[in-house]
């Protein structure tokens, strides 16, 4: 009697297992440190993994996400309001295509509205079978709140300017084209609102030399208050006015806020 002993070299297997463990630790470290979060969907398009960053940032409990599809966790009102956007998203995942910057709304704790933007790629097994999706997400709620606040601020500004007794225009610094005009400006220059939209400020001055002097003064001093100049109405008649210029940001672009006062009667 005796023993038959066999030996197998498992060095490569151990090295592979160690490399896999290092790779997994690296992924988890990056997932914890990233400002965005990572997510995975299984073959049924249900969330099987979401990195902890998401739950910490949003306060949403894991049981409200894991095991659910994206449309199930989304705000139903958003799914209804943005039907075309959701249909396009569904078309891509049904076709197993990558998608980028898909944005949707989610109701968080105490019905707090959250806006999320996600991108994902399909995952396939070695045999070509569909395994699900992997991707990243970012919270765009603060950006939406800022945009909504800006829109409300601009709405209030329009209400104020529309009732102003002065003619008011907002023009692009880049090319001098008028981006906003109030009704009083339309009345003062005898131009339709549609005609004012996109018109160059240069076309309002009777003398370009006066226009150049006023804008040179603005370039030196940063603003102009009650500069006197001759202007042209849409019917070709002229009038005297006071013009004031100030720098502002309008629709996230450098712009000029301009006031016009008709002083023809005083002259």
C-alpha cells in the first residue's frame, strides 16, 4: 500500500484572485470618493447596485431604489410631462444601446424634488447574453433651483421694465444686438417689438459720432448716466433723448442695460 499524491500549481489562480480583489477595492474607493455615484441594473433593468454616495447625498433609503426600475422610482408627474424623453430612454435600453445625460425627477424624503442626470452602457456576458447596465449619475437639483430662481427673477424684471415710463433695452455686448425691449421703447422709436428684437443699437442713433463718444465714455468709466444724443424713429423722424448704460448679466451672457428718455419737449 502507498499514497499517490498530486500537486497543482495554483500560483496564477492566487495572483488572479489577488488582482481581482485589488481591482474591487480600487473601484469601491473611487465610488466612495467620487462626487457622482455609480449604479448597476440587472437584466430586468432593476437596480442591483447604487454606490453609497447617492444615498448620503439625497437621503433616499436604499429600499426605495434597489430592486426597482428607473421608471418606478421616478416622479410619475415627470414621466407624464416628459413622455417623449422617457420613450426615447426606453427605446435605447430596449435596443441595448448606450445613453448619455438622461435627466429625470425623483421625489426624495418629505417630497423633496430631486433632479438626477445619468449615463449608462449595456453589459454583456462572454456568451453575448445581456447582463444589464452600468453607469454614473449626478445630482443636478441645485442647478435646476438656480435656473428656476433666475427665471423668476427675470420674470419679475420684465414686469417692472414693461411698466417703466423710460424706454429700456438689453443688448448683447458681443454684437450690440437688442435682446429685450420694453413697450415704452417701441412707442418711443415707433418700431414694432418684433423689429426691435435683434436690431443693432447703432441703428437707433442719428449720428454715429455721438454713439461712438457715448460708448467710448462707457468703456472708460464702466457706465454712462444721462448722456444727451439725437435718435431716429422708425418713421425717419428724429428726437432728442438721454441715454444711460450699465453692464449686466442677461441669460448668462455679458449685456448692456440701456435707458432712454425722450427730452424733445424740454429741448
